[in-house]
């Protein structure tokens, strides 16, 4: 793991907070990790640019969009 990014305790707190709420505003995130909003923004941008934060996603409920069941079936005929 020679390409592993060096993360300090604040970086890890930022990542934990964003994993539970990726839409959290920077002021709330800054309060949660005990930094100023500008310092928090700089850290988040650094984590994004270095690839530690690869992106933000929406988790869609399959049942709510009519996709209640997905099945993969493998049939072999001889």
C-alpha cells in the first residue's frame, strides 16, 4: 500500500461524517470536526483531489422505483 494517503484524525472524522451524510453542509461538518469552515473545505477538496473521496452517490430504494426483485438465473442445456 505504498500509494496510501496519509490521513490524520481530523481527516478520518471528516470521512466518517461524510459517509453518514454526504450532503452535509460545510458549516455543520466544520462544527462536527472542530475546524473552521474554510479549513474543512480545504481538507475535503484535498481528499477529493487525491482520490480518497472518489465521489458522492444517492442510494436508491429499489422498491420505491418499481425494482423490488433482481434475479440472476443460469440455465445450462445439454
